[in-house]
């Protein structure tokens, strides 16, 4: 099987993430009327899935380290299908929230495990592009969800179709994972050397894999154990990866991206666009920008490098957040509302070439093999926890401070992220996972 096809199938976990992330923004415009939800309960409908995602991410590392990456992804796909259908069929707020919990838990597992699985499957010179397939799928899922939202935005029960169609990527992921191999690095770490050889040979199309296997054996010999206790993450050799991973996880959220993803139609209506359908259509255009710029990032990550793209992207995010804040503070309405739409689109574009893909790529690269799953879990838990915090407080911040000051807060957080990146985030392009681990343990240097 062609390696590109394998990566495309494996990356479908990102589609689960993206579709549900985006679809709730359009569905919420109708759900709030059907179930008579105030601002606080609207925040709960969004945030309960995010809390469940944090729990899913918390268990994903341990489960994947113990049982393997592939079987956990199979179960995750099945749970997502069940949650999407339950949410769509909801006849009460309680049932809707139950479905959102299942969906959120599955997304949390997939958001952590998909980039990990892709990273461990990839050759070093293509790892940036391959792992970013996950981010590309997230953006495609978001823009598809916006299109579906617009398609069903004219009917009272259209929100049920918006949520139900989320089951499709879960079905496709389940079917695809049935034919993919287990991670060769996980197999080698568990002592299944021959199975690891067969998995690598399958992934590399029958090419010689002895050099890659030798690097794996040296990494395991240096580690001295296939899996290690959680306390290893506090040792000096894992401390910097943990600081960078959790730091970027938090900053990815507190710079405001998911307030745009979840509440874009609401933001555009407040900026002066005329109707729910026009707001959803404008949001779909922003989602398309996200997709295009993510593919640009895929082309650049293995040449320009992770750190450079992160710095460029954050600088652009800072400028465009200031523009959005200034637009709201100036009281733009009518035709000038499209200035806000353009500023938001530019903000998303800069996120898509920097902080969006680079965070998920780096946390799949920098942790030692023996605790890679659990290190990624901690970073992903932090990501979802702050996703929930930012999402549940956004409408209250807007109500209490105003839209302009709220976006100024996100701009300030972006400036802090720039400083953090400049001083702490390493460059990992062109290195094998084993070389990155050795360098972070003091046996080499990362630029």
C-alpha cells in the first residue's frame, strides 16, 4: 500500500476533531432556540465536549502505551459514531449533553493519538508533512462542517443533520484502521522485533529498513526499558520537552483560535452581518483559508522548519488580533463588518501556518519513546482543558468587557507566546525521533 494512502487513512482522526469542532458553531444557532438555552448553557454545550476531550486525552497515552496505537484508534472511531448519532437524536438537553460527552472523549483520544501514530510511522525527511496531515484533516473537517451548516441552516431540524453527519468520518476511520499496521516503534518497544520489521517494511514499500531498525534498537538500549513510570517526565532529560509541550498546548488555546472556530457565526453577526446563513457562509470562507494555509504549512515544515514558521505565524496572529480588536472598538457595522471578516481570516491563516500544525508536530517529536504517549497525553490534556476554559468564558468576557477588549486580551497572550517560542522552542526538522531524543538528553544539540 502506498505510504501516502496509509498516512491519509491514519489522519482521519483529525477529521473527527475538525468536523465536530466546526459543526457545533452552526448547530448552536438553532439548538439554543430549540432547547431555550441562555449564554451560560450554550457555553456548557460547547465546553462539556471539551472537558470530555481532556479526559479522553488523559487516558489515551496510558492505553496506547499498553495496548498499542491501532486498537485504541479503532475503539475511538466507534465511540465517536455512537456519540454523533446520540447527539443528533437528542430529545432533551440531558441526552444532547450525553452525546457531546461521548463525542468529546473520542476527539480527545484522536487528537493525541493520531499525530503520535503518524509521527512513529513517518520517515524523518517527511515527518513534518505527514504529521501535519492530521492538522490538514482538522481544517478540512472544520470547513466541511461549515458547508454542512450552511446547507442545513434553513430548516428548524437542520441541526440534527449537522450533528448526525459527523458519524461518517468515524465510520471511515474505523474501516481504514482495519487494514493499517501497528506502529513499528511501539512494537519494537514491546520487544516484538520481527513484527516491527514487518510493519516498517509495509510502511516503506518493501525498501530496506535495517538502518531504521538499528536506530530503534539503539534508542531502546539507551532507554533501558520499553515503558517507564510517569516520574520519568520530571527527570531533567524529559523536563524541557514537558515545559515546551504543555506551554505550547496552553498558548495554542489562550491566543483565541477556538473562540473563532466555535463562535465565528456569532462574532460575524455581532460585527454587522445580516443573518445566520450569511454569517455561516462567511465562516465557511474563513474555514477554507484555514485549509489552504495548512497545506502551505505542509510544504514548508520540512524545509523552512518548525521554529521559523511558528515565529512568523505568531507575529501575524498578533497583528491581526489587534486589527480585530480595533475594528470592534471602532464600532464597525454594515459594509465595514467585512473588515472584521478579513481580519479574522488573516488571523486564521497565520495560525494555520504556525501554531496550529507546529504544536501537534512538536509534541509528537520531543518526548522520549518510553513516555511518549503519556507525555503527549499531558500536553493534550492541557490543550483541551484550556480550550474548555477559553470557550466557556468567551461569551461572558464579551458581555462583561466588550468584544474589542476581549480580543486585546488574546493579542497580549499571543505576544507572551512569541517570547516563549523565541527562548524555549527547539528546531527539530531533519532529525529522526531517536536523534531528537538523544539531543534533548544532552548527546547533541538542536538549533
